[in-house]
C-alpha cells in the first residue's frame, strides 16, 4: 500500500503530461488522468475545483461518494480522499488549485454583486458538488485554447479569468451551499488543526503531510496539536485509525486488507500487529468472534 499522492506537487513535477497555467498562488491544469490502480489515496494542501471534460472517476470521503462525469464539477477542500477508477475509463479534466486567500480576495472584490444574504448553513463535507450552468460551461471551454498557445498568456489576464470562474460559480443560485461555505471562512486566517485531523485521520498521511494541509510548519503543528489534544499526533492517529478499523470490521464486509487501506495503515502486517496490541486479538479473529 503506497502513501497518499499529493495532487498539487505531482502535477507541478510533470509539466510534459500535465499542461499548466500559473499566476501567483493559483494554478490551472489540463490533463488526462494517468491512474491505473483501482483505488488511490490523494491529498492536497490547496483547494481544488475539478471539471470533467470526458470520462469518469469516483471520489470517496467519510462514507460518502461523488461520481464525476462529463461536464460535472467538484470542489475539494484542503483534504485527502480516495479516488476510484471505474473499470478502464479515461478521465480528461481541468483542475484549478488555489488557497483560501483567493476566496477572500474574490469575495471582497465583488461583494456588492454577490447574493450573500439568507445563505444556508455551510456544508461540512470536504468535497462538494458545484452546479455547472451555461456560463461556467462556456468558461471552462474558453480556457482550453490557452493551454495550446505557444506563448504564455499575461498574468493579469489569467488572474482575471481565475476570478471570473469563482464569480460565476458564486452567482449561480444552485451553488448557495458552496457560497455559504466560502463566506464562513472569510474571517478564518488558518484552517483549525482539529478540522484537518478529524476529516483525514483514516488516510495514510504522514505528520509532515498533515502539517502541510494545515499550513503550519511541522514544529508549530506538533505544538498546537499537543495543546488541543493533549497528546502527540502519532499516538492520536494510531488510536483513531484502530478505532476506525474496528468499526469497519464490525459493520462492513471489507477484507482485512481493505480495512487496513481504508484506515490509514501502511500495510496489513503493521495493521494486524497494532490491532492485536490494542485489542488483544487479530483482525480476522475479532471479525469471526
């Protein structure tokens, strides 16, 4: 079992196969997904908007699933998720990466034009569907020619295009929930550590990767974590992952290997050893009992 792939870093490192347009702290990508494994764990320390040009993928997080197909759009917060390959189906996608500060910039710049009154409660899901109307559909296709130009477009033009995307999404009444989420983080300078941990402990992420998603240095992350949880990240993760695995053994038909994978363990032997140390029996014996 491999550790989670960093969507953003791996994309930046492959400019040949993944076409890129970058401005300051924002990035637009166009690529055909190279995934060959049935399931992979992905994470990013950036927000991401994914628009499907063709093909399909299914994303899983916290017991929920989102299937993206042609002309569907999905938003992912700074989080990890499980990406599933449905048979041998390709996936052609436009992906837009940005930080929370870009959200705040667009809201502040266009506040007078946005429907910010009477918003619903913000969704708690780490992934959210975004409705695509005729305007946003036209926007995504208008971006494609920029990837094939010999000359890189002016940064000022690209920044306006990036803002245009968010502005049009915000204006769509069907995206009120998404706008409510963005509005809820306007005064939040940093994502709370507990939010990152509680949403992602079941993924095979390192302490360094958790710290990166939380936008802290490793030392600052450990210090803040200790103040909030009263223990170390390693001890907390081990306990939470084993409790999650125990629940999966009790309530699902997943194999022990899949339970280990879906609980954030490096491999089955490590999982089995840790499980026996905590519960006094092996995962197989526990399920049979």
